[in-house]
């Protein structure tokens, strides 16, 4: 039997949780986000012992309730649709059904594909994956990770959870591939070192003045 999952989240300026609940149907399964983002819906459902299946529906009150960067939101919705799960925005009443014949689904797929193309994020079919240990994070992931980290309210911990890696793995990845971040950090280190040397010089000069006098 198909299920209807209502994802409830409150952001600054959005409808309250109580207001969102008043628009739900009697049989809707309510999932209150708390500190989780919409892309972590599967994790929240697993805690309730619920799995999403083809034919199910996920609904949100409106998109202002979702603290997620637009490309990441499009990705999350297209992933649901690809698994046969429909997506509903209650206000306004928009329902996106999975399937190539649904124009809204096709548009979301096109937007996701455009974003991936513009940022050099490659996708390969599973059968093309090289044998051996799967590399969780590669250099092609950098644009996506930057986008996730720059999203309002994003933290390194949450982004690591969304990517399915540890926080330390994420930082090691950024240290290796994000050259701008590394250069900025090194520059700050040089500036601090220069300030310290300046302070030391000032103190040494003061000491010499006292000795001379």
C-alpha cells in the first residue's frame, strides 16, 4: 500500500510547523526535520523503520520551508522521482509524478543535468564503474561540495552526512582538492606570523631602549 510522507521543516519566514500540519491529510506520515535537511529524508525515515517505495508520495508545505540550496533541492527531488516516488508541494498545489511522460519531471531532470554539466560533475552508469574499492569523493565532486557548504545554515558535519562520509574525510578532501581554500588559509597563517614578528620586534626595541637608558 502506498504511503504519503509529509516532510515538516521551519525556516526563517516560512510557515510554522503547526500551520503546515493543519494542511495535512489524516493518513499522512509526519516527519519533522529538526536539524536535518530535506536531502536526509531517507535517514529520518529509517529511524522510524519506514522505507520509501515506488508509488509513495513525499509532500512539503512549500519550498520556503526547505533550507537547501536550489541545485541540491533539485537533486533530492529528482532522486525521489527516479525511485518512483511522487513529489507534492501543497501550497501551491503542484504534484510531480515520476515518469518520462511527466513534463515537470522532465524539466527537473533537465535542470539537474544542466547544473551538473556547467559544474563539470560527471555521472556514469553503475556498469561503467571501475572494479575495486569505490572512491567516495573525487575532484569532480568539488563544485557540488562547495555549493553544499555555501548553502544557508550548512555545516561541515551536515554536508559530510549528506555525502555519506565522515567529517574528517570531508576536511581531508578539501585540503587536497580545494586549492583556493588552502591558499587562503596559508595566507592567513603568513599574516599572523608577520604580526607576531612585528610584535616581537616592537618588544625587542623597547627592551633595548630600557637597556640604553
